[in-house]
C-alpha cells in the first residue's frame, strides 16, 4: 500500500512442501476418526441427542456454573488477601500466608473436598461468640456442612492458594522504580497497593485468571464424589438407571467442551489486550526534516 510504514506491513511466509503434506495427513486422519465415531452404533448418538437437553442435565449444568463463579469470586478475593500477606514485610504474616499456600497447593483438591465434607468428625459442634463475654451461639457443623457447602468451601480455599501465587507474581512484575516513586510521594502502603501496584499488575494477572476459570469449570466435576448433583453427577444418576454409560458420559463431555470453548473466547481476547509481549508501533510516524549539512533534525 502506497505511503504505508514498512514496519506495519504484513509479513508473508512461504509454505513448505512438508506443511502441505502435514495438512493432508492431518485432514485424512481427522476425517477417518470423525467417520468412525459417527458411524459406530455403540456410541448411541440418538441417546446423546435425547439427554443433551434433559432437565436434570441442565440443572446440573447450572449448578456447575454456580460453583465455578462462586468459587472463583471468593477464591480471588481470598487470594488477593493472601498475596498481600505473602508480600508483607512482617515475617509472621508472610510466613502464615506461605504455610497456607503450601498446604492447599501441596494436597490434592479431591482430598480437600472429602476432608471438608467430613469435618464434623473432628468438630461436631462449634461455639461462635465474643471473647470474655457470655454472647455466643452454638453451630451444628454436621447440619451446616452439607455437600454443596463442603464443595464450595473446598474449591474456594484451594483456588485461593493458586490465585494468591498468580496475584503475587503480578505484584512482582511491577517495576521497582514505580514503587520507589510511590514512596517518594509519601503514599501509604494501602494507597500504594490500590493506586500503583494492583493497576500495573493486572496485565499479568488477568490472562492467568482466565485460565483458572476454565480449569475451575472442569474441576467442579470432582464434587460428584460428595453427591452434589452437578453436571457429571447428573449424568451418573441417569446412567445408573438406564445403564447407558457411554452416551451419558458423552453428554457431560460435550457440555464441558461447549462451556470451555465459550470461556476460551473472552479469555483469548483478554490475553491479546493485556499481553505485554505485543509491540505497539505508532500508526503514522512524523516525518523528520533535515535542515543543515550536519544532518541535525529540526
């Protein structure tokens, strides 16, 4: 294009013969797999179509979405607090946050879910009140810790540990000069965190958080061991009656795939927006005029 900056012109790449051959081979393999899956009567696609929008499947999907959103929101808020504690110069506070993160990242989330579901075996009753007063109330932990409550607590506490490390990594990406400038302006620690650190850490935090949302949506399938009727458990309850195991598992898998694709699109857009690796060139450079033999720009 005439008058276009050469640095902004699209780069053309020659395709090699190997690339064309790879396309042909991958296409043939993909078509072969697709034909095999579509024509194999054992998949029972008519059963898959029957139960894909079944009422119990849709209820399980809604519960899965609820657990994903609630766990991510609460986990992110708790993770922010842990990241601030982990970055604190007060050693006991930083050490406490470090122990929490190590504990919840170092044990399987399935074990944590089962632990919280059976926490009443350790603390059947809790008394909540104001110290040194007679104001208190007793809590029946066995009645309180139902399957959904245990699932929400387990997923939230586990996600908080991972979000704490993501947020702390974003804090570390803020330049030291920015922190020194904030200190020179006399900003308090809270103002520096809100006005300087968090806004500049967001480009590093947001894309990774998008990945965590997608992972959390699939991770909710683990709560089926607690009897929570989310998407996978709903499918399991149906094939326990009909003995059509494979078609119902395909139904659950297709819903997981659809929701993952829907979540991947905004996540990819956020990555493009906040990626620091993307170079941003000016649309139109101002011409430089040389006015003397020495080549001094005016």
